[in-house]
C-alpha cells in the first residue's frame, strides 16, 4: 500500500544532524555521545532515528525498558544500548545475550541479576546509578561510606561487568542560582564517588551525568559521555534555555481537510455544543483527533496553519477529527494540507506552544503523537524512509 496521507509527520534528518553537531560541539571531541531514543525516540521513531544517530557517529543509545531495547535489536540496531529503567532480574541472561547494558540502582538488585547468571558463561554489562539528588532510582549517596562499599561490592560480582556509572540532574535546565548550586552540589557528590572508586581501583570506564540541560548550561560536567534527550530533537529542556543553542525541531505534524461547509449563525459544532457559530462561518473538518495525540484539552485553544494563515480549532476535538474555522481562507479546498505542529517559525504552533496551552512540557506533546501516524524521513526534500506502524 502506498502512503495514505490522512495525517502524517515529516521528520527532518538534516535537523537531526544539525542538532547532533551543535550538541557534540559543546564538549571535548573525546567525550562520547549517547542518543536517548526511549519513548520511540520522543515520538520520532526509535529504529530510524537510532540508525541515523549511528551514521552520525553516536557511540551509545539509551532506552527506558527491555521492550524498547528488543525493538532496536530486531530493527538491526547494534550500538551499545543502556536500559535506563528497571528490568526484572529474570531477564538478565537475555540482556547479556543481546549485549545490552542495564542500570543497577541497588546492591539488592545487583545480587538478583548476579544470581540469575550463576552457572552460565554470560556477563552482563551494567551502569551503576547514583542518586545524588533526584530521589528516584539509584544508590543513595547520602549514606556515604555504606554506599561506596555497596558500589564496590557490585564491581566484584563475577557475572556483572561494571562498564559505567551515572547520575541524573533534576534542575540542570534552570538558571535560578539555588538550582545551579544544587546541580553543582550533585556533580561534586558524583565526582567524589568517582574519585573514591578510582582510589579503590574500580573506576568504571564511562562516567556520565549530562542530560540536555547540563549539556547546554554545564558542559564542563560532561566527563566521559553526554546523553542529551529532548535537545537532540530540537527543543530546549526548559523555556529558560530557549535560544541558548541553535536547536532545530525535527518533526512537523500535518493533516488534511476532508470537508468544508458553510454555516449560518447559530449552528452548534461538535460534542457538547460548546461552540456555536456567531455569524456565517466556513468550517473545515480535518483528519486529526485525540486518538492521534491531539489533546482534547486543546479544544478551542489552538490554531493550525492553512495556506499561510492561522485557523482556529472550534468545538471539541473528536477522537479522529476536529473542526477549524477557515472563513479567513476562502481559497481553502478539500485535500489541502494543514500544519498542526511546526517549528514555531513557519507560522504553525510548536510543541512548546501546545505545551504552554496545556501547562505541560514539549516532551509530552512529542511523545503523545500516536503510532497510527506514519513518520516520513526527509533528507532535505528527498524522502528516504517511511515508518508505518500499522500497515
């Protein structure tokens, strides 16, 4: 079947290469680049994005869970891949056989993994996760000597190969002095444990802590590897960092007009009759709804781009469609392309714009784009690949 252009996303490989180069330029050439491709590469398509990151020179990838890692391996992606979230120890041997890396956040978890590998020739590469202030997964660094002893105990396990050690910064994207001080304190704590591991002859090969915010604001914290997430896809991790680097959004979300109708005043539109035409209006139905990832909460609060003009959504967004007022675009026709999400510079709303309307972050907007929407990968204007999840 040829691509059905009902609703689709264009993904710019040029912009991916641009962002990769910009981010890599923040740190020394010897510093490795880990491409974060969890959550289907933030909605951009994990397997195609991973292949292109590998072509660009990325040395590592990261996913959230084992299922995402299996998807990459089945897609032919062989780069070293770190699972950032918890994987039941039951799958330790599977991870080793697929040459995956698993985060280890406690001595108890390490022992569970080790127990599953006893009696085999397998060794599972692991990255020790330190909780220096995120209060999420990780060895609790406030326990000092006890924590160091636990970390060293993991490095002595015969079936676990401690390849890396890392931490996560929760406010590295903030310019507030107290947040910058908190991030600096986190880094100093992490550095202290790295030094103590080294003094014990057990420093892991790859120590890393720079997410998008730290890569932009604190590249001096890069150590052996950076792992920018949303910045790779063209967005600052916070509004405060907008414009700090020349990042370019990869994804443009488009849909089509399937009907245009003229209505007099007094006609209710869509569920709940929340919108009633205040006068004669030209109303178009477009082929995108909340099942595609367009939040119903955006009803009556967002506009799209049609023939260079912003046209507002009216009435409630439906599961598969929504309505827009195209009165100001009399030349509009059935089949016209409508840009739902752009880069914020082409006249269409950006993911940051939609996030602002919903009181959330661009990450959630991107990750919400449904898998029934095909992704079309473009090198310049040339189509290189189409990712269709359903057909």
